[in-house]
C-alpha cells in the first residue's frame, strides 16, 4: 500500500468518527427540541454510574482506615489497659492426649453401677391397699455388697421390697440399712461378694468447669447404664423440693440427668465418684444436681463398720424464722435462725433448758437458717459429742452448751 492509499484510508476512518459524533450531537439536540420521554436518560445513567463508583470507593477507604486504626489501637493500647504493669500476661492451658476420657471413665466405673427396683404400698380410700413400683440407680461402695443410693429411690425406707440388678444380668434382694430424707441418701446391703466397688474422689476440691460423667438408668432398664457427660456448672447450690424442703449443698452439672438416674454416680475425669445424682429441674434443660460424695463418706464407713449410722438429735420441733413471722404476722427483730416451737421430753434440748420461743442462730459458729441446716449440721457429731448453741432469748444473745444423744428410732 502506497502513501496515497494510506492517507485515503485514514481520511475515511476520521470521517466515520466525525459522522458518529455529529450523529450523537444531532440526536441530543433533537431530543432537547422535542418532548421525547427518553431525553437525558443516557446522561443520567452515566452520572449515576460515576456517583456509585465514587461512593463505593469512599466507603472502602473508610473501612480500610477503620481497620487499620483498630489494629493499631489493639496492638499499642489494649495491652496497657489489660495489664497496667506492662509485664507479659501468660495464659497456660494444660491439655492431655486423652481426648476420649469418657471411654476410660465408663470402662472403669460401669461395673459398679446397679439398677434398683422397689415395690411400695400406697393407701387409697377408695381402692384400699395398692402397690407402686419405682426404679432408680445405685453405686457399689464395697465389694461385699454395700450400695449407696438416694433415700427417695427406696421410697424413704417404706419400700416393701428392694431388688438390685447387676451388670451381668443377675439380681439380688436388698436390705435398707440406713436412710435419711434430709440428705436424700440411703445404704442398701445385698448378700453378694466379689463386686466391683467404685473409687471415691474428693468433692471438696471440685472446680467449676471441670469435666464430669453421669451413669445411670435414665428412664427404664432398656436404657440401663446410660453414660452422659458435661461439666460442673456450679457448687454449693440449693434447690427447693416437696413441702418447701431445701436441699443443699449440691453440685450443679449440665450432664443429662433424668429421674431414673437418681442414686447413680457423678464421676470426675479419673473415674472417681464425686457425687450421687439426686434431682433435676424438669422445666429446664441442662440442670442436674448431685449430693457431694464427702457428705456420704463418713456415713458409708460407719454403716459398713457397724451395720448402721448413729444419728444424733437435739430434740426440738422448730421452724425457720421467716416462716414463723409470716404465719403469725409478728416480727422478732432477728435476722435469721430456727425458732423453737417445742422441746421433746427427756431430750438434750430439754436437759439444757431450751424453751419455746428461743431462736437458735448458730451451732459451733455455723449459721442456721432453717431446720434443714440444723439437721445437716448434726451429721458431723456422734453420741456424746458437745457443741455450743448461740441463741436469742427475749432479745438477748446467749450461749448454751449441749451434749448430743443418739436419735431414738421413729424420731
């Protein structure tokens, strides 16, 4: 192609571009001269496009700047706020390779868990004597047949028959040697040897958040020895049960506990019993409660050694001060305590001169808010032991020394 032909081709392309620009200009002019409804749409779209692009760029810039400011503040100022001394703060988390600790715990403790079936009489004015069956769990505490469970599992001592079911499928009749409604604990004996006894832990050293395992029969024996895991959610809890009775101190756990789990063990990560499962708030999920095993240790040892546990008593009938004031619509001007309603004949209370109307506030320095507190405190004492009672009589503080006696049968 020679220079003349090249010039002609360039002239043609230039004329085409000028024609297009002339056409667009002419079109815009025509749109302005007429009432064309699409007039200016192209320009508006172009303007909107430029606006959105600019807005997005500005927003992106703000976000990048805020992020940079946050990281700068976090790196330079937060350490000073959290640690004013400027010394490095170390957080050490100790872990183990035993991820499936529940497997080892279940293997260690499963043979020590038993099922308990009871048959108890029910009195009915229309149909006469009838019977009801109950079921629960228990834990073997001695190889020669001693089993720890809840008092309510054995119908608080009124069950006519108690059958204990073992992991190998065998059964044996059980005899209730001791039970206490306030503690909700009972010891049952079967005539059997060579059993796998559970190992006790120390419930006084528990910490919130440590892992636990519950084993029991949650609904029926088709689900016997169900294993559930969780953590300790709280310590020294108290719950109100039937007849406004208060149970405490209790371990709170989120390990699933259902009615049939009652009497079964709560175990730590080493497979040691740290509690006896006792209750569940049915209206809420993840709330289970267990009696600390240290409450039961001395009782179990004495029952195994002597065949029973020697409860002591003071010999009063009393009521919490707030209940007394509410029922009689009076004010005693005393913050807490147990009001003595009656002293029993030939009881330690009568021997030391406790009177109706006295308010017992402390026993050996331990505050008492209701009769449950007093009854639980007495389990630390043996017949013949002495204690100091702090009482309020006619508005005056007094101290009385009392000697405990063995609680009479049927009291």
